[in-house]
C-alpha cells in the first residue's frame, strides 16, 4: 500500500498518521471510564454464580438474592434488580464480586472515584461495602463473621430500626459516622453517590455522600448532611485494609425483606472532571440576616450561586432573605475553566420559617386542670410542672414558661429538655384559676387556662396503671401517661403492687430482667421497680415506693420494659396491672 512506500510523500504520510494516533490517544486518556451493572442481562432467579457474584448466608435461612423485576417492590425503571425477600429474625444474605473486564473497578493510582447505586432499604439494614477481600470468601465486614484480621473497607448502609440515626458510613479504621435521613428513604428506592477523592487530605482521602430520589427524571444529587468531606485516613502502600490499592471486591448485604440493589455504576473520571460539594443549608427564620454559602469545587475553582425559587436573593456567595416564609432552593454551579470541565450543578433546599407560626405545644403536668392538691399539714410550697415542645426545634426553642396565679407570675426553671418546674406557696386553701404561658425563643406564646383546688384533707387512694397491658420480649412501652394525686405531705407511704398474669398458652418459660420507670418532672427517667420474671408461672410483688414521692404526683410518663439477653423469644406476656397505694398519715 502507498502508505508503506519509501518516498518523501509517504514519509510525510507516516508522520501525519503518527500524529493522528498520538492525538487520538490523548483524547482517549482524557475521557472518563464508566462501568455499569444493571442486572438486565442476568438470568432471573438466584444471583449466586452469575457474572462472578458469590453469595452466602449471613445468619440463617437459605434464600438467595433473587434477580427479578418484581421480587417485592417493582423496580423504578421496570427492569431487573437483585432482591433479598427472606423475612424474619436473624436472616441475611451477602453477595460479593471481584473486578472483571465488564466492571473493572479499582482504586489504584490516586485521583477521584465515584460509585453510584440504587438502593432499597429495609428494617434491619441494607449495606454496600468496597474493600479488601483477602481470602476471597466474599466476607469483608465484621458482622459477617469468619473474616481475616486484615479484611474490610468502606461501608455505607441504611436501616429503619434505629431511626433517626438510620444511615451510617463505616471507615476502614472502624470509625462510624451516623447521619440522619428522611425515614421514608429507608423503604423506597434512592440513588446513592459515593465520591472518593484518594488524593485529598495529603493522600488520606475523603468521602462525600449524596443522594437523589428521582431516579428516572435525573434530579440533582443532594449532599447528605453529616457525610461531607469525611477524612478516610487511608494509608496507601501499607498493604492493609486502609490501603485503597488493595481494595479488590464489592459486596452488597441485606438483613431482611425487602432490601434491593440496582444499577451499580463505577466511574473513574477524567483529569478534567470536577464536582461540587454543597453541604446542606440549615433552615432559617424570616428575621435572620444575610449569611454565606459554603459550596466548594473539587478543582478549587470558585463556585457561583443562583436562587432557583423562594424568598431570597443572592449576591456573590451571600444569601439574603426577603422576610417572607417559604422554601428556598439554591443552585451551586461551576462553569469550568483552567483545564476543567463544567461541574454538574448541585441544589440545596431549606425552609424559611416564621416563628409566630410555631408557638410551643403545652402540656400541663401538675396540677392538672380540675386537680385537688392535698396539703393537710399547713400551707407549704407545691410543685408546678409543665412540658413544652416546638416544631423546627433546630432554629426555635421552647424558651420559658410562666405560671400566672391571681396577681402572681411564677417563672419556671427550664431544664433544657422540654420540662419546666417551679414551686409556689398558696396563700390560702381554696380554688385557684391559673394561666400557663409557654414562650418560644422569639417570644410567641401559647396560653392554657386551668383551675385547681388546694385542700387541707387527704385520704388513702389506689391508682391503677398499666391495666392488662401486653408485653413482648424487648419492647418498652413508652409515652404512657398517668395522672397521680397532687399533694404536699399528704401521704406517709406509697406502696406499689405488681401483678404478672399468663396469657393464653402460658407464661414465658424464661426468667427475664424487667423494670418499670417513671420520668421525673425534670425530664429524667428513674427506675422505680426492677424484677425478674419467674420461670413459666404468674407472679405478684409488693414494694415500698415512698422514696419516689417527688416523682409520683401529677401527670407522669411511665414505661415498662421486658428485657432479654437471648433476643430470640417472641412470645407474649400479659402484665401489668400495677397498683399504687398512697396511705394517709397516721395522726396520733
């Protein structure tokens, strides 16, 4: 062919051809490398053995990951995903694979790596891990058991059982970062982006987590608050778990029905790629002044801001509110330059709140409306107690409570947990009208009017709580409110009587450590009874609770716990009518 002829014209062609090859190679090296597993070309049924995936049982049950379109919730795009459908305690499945030509993820040579995946959370936990599978058995996380001392890596997971700390990142060192996400995300599809900058922090690396819910429409990723620019404390070249050049496996793990994964996308961006890290913007009050935005670009180039919608304006990186309430969406952009491509815009939405819309919710604890307060041994200080809560507690607080009785105003002590107490000495026996005002931190208040009577007599009383309440192993009965007599020196003894009866089918054939707790008017839980259940039979018990006089009056919150160390029994136990006898003083 003429291209191989040895004349000057052909030599020029050779040079031109070589230049073209060099130009094309440079263009190829500047492009991002992207690998995707969408499971669409897999065979429906068990995942184990397909495309290099190895699966194994975590605890009990032999159900495998299922490749399906509808093995539980339907996928977002109607195509195949992998699901774990086994429900019940102690179940779980892990699926692991090594790099392959069609999914050649690696963390060698530094630079930026991005891993995206669609995740459907479940109650006990849905997890993804990238790291070092030293012995090749697919197990890399400590809770999987039988792992080598130098195995593991970076773990991301969500679950429902410990909301609001329902999401976490676990670093190779074992350090855990918990962050809060919308509870609904635990049970619906979400796309997660893990951006790993191996060169950040002097080679120790950094991680930023973003999520988006509109998987098909391509809505912007939203940075997850509390999971931005986390130092990974990597140690390249060490040969240990914190050495990213050793990371050679990716695993997914589900611990209950119905967790799922789809669309694993691994990207090694080109050197011209950049991304924006835009931490979540906290909600603001309509009265707040201007404040600075804090987005950064991985390139180091300046980030610009736009107000997409809402009552705010932006000048440079300064946001100024208009004084109106509503939701504000800010978009961060970086148009590129200095050898970098334009970054994908990132949006943040926050709420501007008018504090007058959120006065505290008020709950009078003692004396409750219509109460009779027994003070038989002469007029002395009586307890005033209330609880206040407010929405948007991150920017508004329940600040103070005033008890207004006649011409007196008693300012309560704020225990910084929603509980307020004060002491007031009635000037005489009789009926009193009281107005209780709960103020928020911006001076907007809620008022509640009540009436109570102070008397100089008392009588024995029996108060029943937890009437025929069913208990399950390991569940605490919380937010159960009871109103007990209000008094000052009216009783010389309180006796608690506990009855445990057996449900149909019999009592629990185990001895369980159990307790009954009462929340004090200062807001702390106090254990007043601790007991061990007998082996398979009913029981009763009587205990002197006189020491708890200050707590056991007015409207109080109580809970009963039936605890277990085994954690596997699910039988029901009947319980607790608990009676509290308050005995009148024995006068000589």
